[in-house]
C-alpha cells in the first residue's frame, strides 16, 4: 500500500505544481435512482406507468427499469453534486404528485411480493424500439426469474471535464491520442475501484435485511429478525450479495476490466456466443418472443457489474460499439444501495466522498488486475456484503490477511490526500469533512447505514415491509411540497412531449419486428 500512496502523492504533487488542481473540482455527475411503486398496503403496484409521468420510452428523466412498477429517475449531467441532488429531489416530488395514493418505495430490497406473477414487466408500447425493450425483459424473466429484477439501487455517473484531459496528458508526458489516453485513464480508475470498492459497500451498504417474501421457496442462510423479516446480523449490502443483484449464470464470464480493447472483446464475445441453457428456452415460442437471442448476454446491459465504462450512444448504436469508436466518456458506479433513512437515498456528503474516492482511483496505481487479484477482489466483496461489520473481520491483500479497519484506514489515508488538494483549490473543507465522516464509520461500525437500518427496524417493532412503507411516507411528506412551480411546469411539459414522441414513433412506418430484431442482433 505504501507504493500506492507514493504514486498518488506524486500525481497530486504534479497537479498542484502545474496549477491544475482546480480542474479536479469541476466534476461532472448524474444520478440514476430506481424505486418501486407500491400500493397503500405495501404490495407492489399493478397499475400501468402513470400517464402524468409521460412515456417511459421517451421521457428524458423518468422511465421504468425491469417492471412497470419500478420507476427510474435520471438526472441530466450536473456540474456539482448539489445541483444533481436538487434535480433528483424535484423528480421525486413531481412523481409523488402523479402517484395518487401509491407510494415510492425508499429501499433497495423490495416490498412484500406475493410471487413472480405479481410483478408486471415494463411495457413500452408498440414501436419496434419499445417491443425490443419489453422482449429483453422477458428474457431476464426466463433466465434469472422476476424477483431479482425488483431490487432497486442508485447509479452514480462520474466524469472529469474535457479541459482536464489535455493538461493531465501533458503532465504525464503521454503521446497517445487524447481519446486513447482518456479511455486508458478511466480504465485505471476502474481497476482501482475494483480493488477498493469493498470499502464503499461497508461505508454505504444499506440492505442488511429484506422481506421474507423475497426468499419464498428458495433455500438460504439468512436469519429471522421477526415474522416477516430476514437478515444477516453483520451484513452491509444483501443487494450486492449472491441473494441480490448478481447471478451464478454469469459467474463464468471472463469480462476483462484492464483495458478498453480487452473489455470490448470479452463483452462482444459474450453477446455473440450462444448458451445451451438459453437455447433450451427458445427465442420465439408459439408466436411469442421469450428473449432477444440465446447468447450468453442478450445485450451489454445484461452483464451485472459494480462499475461500467460508458459513452452516450447515437440513435440505434450499441453501447460497446460507441466505446470502441469514440472511447470512454464517463464512469457508472453501480454498487450504491438506496439508504432508506435518507430522503433521496443518498446525501451530499456521500456524493462528495464518491467524487474524491473516484479521483483517487484515477490517480492511483497503474497495475493491471491479474487472475489472483481478481479472485481476491471477489472474496473481499463477498466477505463485506455478507459480514462486513463482523468484529475482527479480515480482508485479503497480496501480502496476506489484514483487518478491515487497517485496510480501510490505508485507503482513506489515500483519499484524504486527494480531499485536501480539492479543498485547498476551492477554499473549503467539504471534501475533508466527507472523508472524516467515513473514517468515523471505520472507528465505530454502529455508525454505518446497515447498522442504523437494523437498529431502526428493531426499535420500530415492525416487519421490514411495514417499516419501509412508514419511512417512505415520511420522506414523501417532507419532500413533496418543496418542488418549485416552474420546475413542475417544465416536467409537465416534458411528460406531454414524451407522449407525443412515443405516438409518433408508433405511427411511423417501420419494418416487421422480426426483421428489426434480426438486424439489431446482427450488429
């Protein structure tokens, strides 16, 4: 770890000496947040996507994920975490005003669900693009089951400003094209994120418990908290465990995160390689599509990873092709639980810490991840999500096992140096504060969100679903009145515009869906 710190210190010193530290403070961020619509009794909603929210296919900011009941809010790219969270708050308030007596679930693990038949798959209308999205979700049902798809989370999109890259490239004395240099730098970030991402699960994991209905008919090692609640006493994020948003069917995938070319090659291989178990499902059976194809992955998004390199796609373009042609544009962090104790599921201190953590990963060690280190990363992930707060927990390093606290302090020492540079450039103490708050969680695990959730659950005397529903109602009462009238009108206008756009898509001449799908899969 000392070599890691020395490397980072050298990078920070170069940036400060060249007067570039201020560019690191100009982060670009956007937030995607999912949340189930539920009935007043806490059951998953069976109603269609509310008309007042516009078209889930074409709305810029409000759509659905897997289920018709699983809303997804998407903020634009913002130049500060404050403004991104403010926009997210407006999306919550506006949506609540369109939901009537339905509620927006404020936790990652889902509400009480009677069974898979109670989970409506998202519908995007009759256009070919809309049907493609629906069939993809049918494929997820046949491959993994519906229940896993009701889990919600927060995706945090992060990038540095364009002005940073040529200056940083000059400092690094790198002679590649700017596109190649930027992509390589983002993959450096990704490699270090995978090394140290366990710390984010410890610090921000907020799903140590779940509704007993989620595990109905499945074997598990969870303990009973009360009649309707299962949990693990030291868990941080069951959402990110084998019970949640991961699946054994993808365990054999060898997606390489070291460099863009190897990442794209391994992903494309999975997209174009048929899988025997999926061949057994069939593609079109009795006139109805069950999946887009029989390949290991129907599309890139089917691969569940805790971080992704991303680029905005052009119309009809596949994400992996966009990356190959134009390089990495931003990073999507996907391991963030929704904290039910926070009105938006995350707060400003968390966003600031994510920024300084990601910058530290960008400037950290340049080594590739070999197979042995990948296995170590996977094992640390498993230990932290299932028993991250366990007293005496040890994690793996190349030099042997180290206590959670010791390893965490080493990572935070690195992040604190980046925080000091950013604060000095801005004349603030915001980033130092965000790091200090996380250090306190290492000193006392009772301060972590997972511990706080279990404490609140026990003190309430309620089951998981009853408790989350009550907290959801409190958040709604506090946030719904805060939306600015002008913002509300702009969102009403966007809803109307999106409905018009979907109608135009459906009325336009288009090829038969069979041909459209064949062309799409062949790309």
